[in-house]
């Protein structure tokens, strides 16, 4: 984490009522730190209240080449996460991926 050459792609989604994070943030955020040379995700951060949930996301995404897409990782998350806001969290992940796609389109220009 914290490479001088890394990039950050973030995504956000509204949280549903009943989630503790909604009172603090209003939205759920996911950030991918990516090595632009390899397109591998170096670290994943989120606005989960508990570190265990952020660490859980990190274990799913760390080391994955984001250029290969994220469908399998999202499926893994959705099949293993049992808490409120699953849809909102998945949307934030997809939003971060879309930000990567925007970056990638400028990188190849």
C-alpha cells in the first residue's frame, strides 16, 4: 500500500436505512489502490464501520488484475457477505471499477 506510482479509483452508492454507516456517511465508499503498470489491485479500502469487513473486501480484491473485470470478485463478495446493504456495496464496487475504466481509456490514448 502507498506506492508512489499507484492510482486510486473510488466508487460510491447510497446506503439503505438501518445501516450504521448511513448515519455516519450517508453513502458507502470503496477505493481501489491500483498499480498502473500491472493493473493489479494493491489494496481495497471502504467505509465499512468495522475493519473486519474492509479486510474481507481486501482479501477478495487484493492482487486481482482489474483490467480483467470484476464480475467474479463481485459474485464472490455477494455469495459470502450476509449483512445489510449488499446491493449498495456491490454498486459502489462497480462504480469504482467504472472509474478505473475511465482511467484506462485515457491511459491508452
